[in-house]
C-alpha cells in the first residue's frame, strides 16, 4: 500500500497542478515538475525514489517511442534541406556558445559540455502540442519547426547514445557488430514483416496495441542487452513503425500510457530538485535563459532568412523553438546518475525548462502581435518575394479568398462556378502548388503581412472572404481592408460569439462561425428532404462525391489533425 500511496500522491498533485496550469494557460510539463517539487520539498510524501525513478524511465521510453512514431518524413520533405541545415547549424552554434559561456561562468569543462547540450535542443512535445492545438502543423512555419525538431531529435538521440556509451559501456567491435545486426534486422522487419503482422492486428484495437508495445519492449530490451539505454531502443522501435499505415492508430493507443508514465517522469524530476545552493545558480540561470530565448531564435531566424524564407515565417519558426527540450532533461539526468555532473546542473536545467517552456506558451499565443512589434526591426532583412521558389501569381480579380483549406475549398468552388475571378492567399506551400496546377490565381504568404497586403489590389476588389482561425488576424485584416476600400464586402471567420459580435462592430458584412454552419444547413435541408425523396437522394450522392474529393485533398476535422 505504501507504493500505491506514493504513486497516488504523485498523480493527485500532478492532476491539481496541471488543472491550475491549464486555467492559467501554462504548459503542463512545468506544472508536473512543480508538483514534484512541492511533494518532495514541502510535504515529503514520497520516500521510494528508486521505484518512482524506475517507473518514470518507462515514461521516457514511451515518450521516445511516440517521437519515433511521429517521424513521418514525407510530411516535411519539401522543407528537408532547409530543416537539415537550419537544425544542424543552430545546434552546433548554440552548443559552442553555450559551452564557452558556461566556462566563463565558472563551470568545469564536462559541465559546460552538458550545459551546451541542454541549450542546443528544443522541446518536441511542447511545440507539436501547441501547433496541433492551433491547427498550424500544415503551415509553412509549422512544417519548418517540425522539420528542425526532427533534426534536433536525431542529434539528441546521437548525443544520448554517445554519452550513455561513454558512461556505461566500452564500445568494442563486437558490440558495434551486434548493434548493426539489430538495426539491420529491424529495418528488414519494418519493410517485410511488420506490414503483414499489423495488417492482421489492425482488425482488433486491443491486438494492435499489444503488438505495438511488444515491438517497443523488444527493441528496448535488445538495446539494453548491449548496455545502451532502453529509451534509445524504444525510439528506434517507433521509427520502425512510423511508416506503417497504422502508425496514427498506434500512436493514439499508446498516448494514454505515455501520458501517464510521463507524469511520473516529470514529477520525479521535481522530486530530485533541491534548493540547496540555488542562490549560486541565479546568475547562470539568467544568462543561460537569455541564450535560450534570444540567441537560439536569432540564430535560427538568420539561417532561415539566408535561405530566402520570408521574415514573418523565419521569426515565428525561430521563436517557437526558444525553450529547453525534454531530451535535455533526460541527458542531464543520465549524467547525474552516472556521476559525471553534479545535481546542481540538473537543478539548473529544471529551472531553465520551467521558464523557457512557459515563455513558449506565451509567445505562441501572441505570435502575430509580437511579430508586428518587430516588423520595423526585421524590415532590413526582408527578401524579395519574386526570388522565392513559390512565386506570386497576379492578374485581374474582383474577389480575394484568404485561406483555401476546408471552408475555403467550398467557397472557391462556389465562386468559380459563378465565373468570379478569385485571388487566393494561403501560407501552406502544398496548397499553393495545387492551386497553381489548377490554374487558380494565388499568392503565398500571410494576408496580415504588410508586404502581402501591399500586393493585393484592394481598391478594385468587391469581395473578401477570410477563413483564418485567428481572431486577432481577422480583426486586423478587417481594419486594413476597410481603410483601403470602405465599399468592399467582407466575410470573416470567428469561433466565439463575442468575437463575432466584435467583428460585426468593426464593419464585417457577415461572420462565419463554422460550428454553427452545420446546424443551419441541416435546418434548411429538412423541409426539402421530407417533401422530395429524389432530391434527398441526389443531395446524398453529391455529398458523397464532395467528401471523396475532400479526402483526396487531405481535409479532415481539425481536432483529428496533428501528431
């Protein structure tokens, strides 16, 4: 019962902390860590640290297994070179700067190495979670961020593997040969065996979960037999299953387990945090925090600008990566366990994680506003759009559609059926390529970007429709459009009633509320269906054809998107 009591206390305090964090719109991981700090330092409710640590290591394994499952390279192939160069250069540059700054702060050489690694990587969990919540995983800055995170994760796994091997096992030729055999066998299994096994297992939800966990533990134990961490084996298992057509289903089944054990992992980190000697860490904490939230984004932004990306995309992509990674916590925890670095480095890393992850949640909630504040500063780096790979298509038009995906798809089809000349503005590069192939006039970019706005012929436009999700963007767009042409008819989108009323006050002719449209449409269809069965049948098949077309376009409900 003592074990049950201690785990129960961890879960209860983590639940309370995460609830308060959600109310305050804070990331959940710092809340878990703070809950662990309270349990360990205020109430001293947990004494079996070894058991909790062992359980939490399973959380690390599931976390890395999920990261492996989410590595679908086809979704970021267009950003491959940019992501590879930006991610590699950023990691190298931040590590070097962090290493030498740490030496100047008085840390030993090996401690400076660990600190440099801590600063170099960003949090995959935090960034992808927020991008998914904001339905921004398919935007250009979302894909760039994910691509860079993939590169960082690969480098982090390499660093974790190297540091683990250095501290726990002497790597001889026999071990390298065994590792090569395991990796090679895994690749062959993923190509020739796993597709057949999981095709059968997919018939049962319970069986597919059981098989996925079996693969995860199989490779975790195989890597452990070589003296490597089980987390590396779990990550490799996830990568092997990532290309299966059932990877999303597997991820959905494993996610609750990952979340539970991740709670134990992050709260256990808080348990290990002691406040002895924290006073001596204040100066290093401030200096290193500045490096994380300022230097790292600047480096990424400059690399992206040098690759001809637009300033807004570069800015938002870079600043979204301004935090410490969960990999950094794992790496430092391993260093402490091996006796390579003192616990003060873990304390410093935990504090950096709490502050930097909280900063990210604030920034990504107000990214558009912050970018506009820095527009004048970034204007000196502005790149001519004509030099971009995706060029603007210009011509005569009397309607502008901002956002093509989902709602915009139906709007464009309706406008084209009425022979209207339409200019589409979207910041998803795949959509721009599709529209160009269809012969539709389009321009790549964010409609709220002053550069994009200046290229639109607002004076001669009679209709503007925005399907953008962000209320602030729609409000700003409405103000700019009405200032340029007071006679233009504007239809904008909102997701809350108060937001819709505010947009109406600012001059919108109609505000689209997507979650109300379904009910309105059904209420209009019911009388026709009851009176005319043939019309109902015709509408049914038109709807089926439309759904098939949307499926081919990759449309899905936003709550089902993400990683």
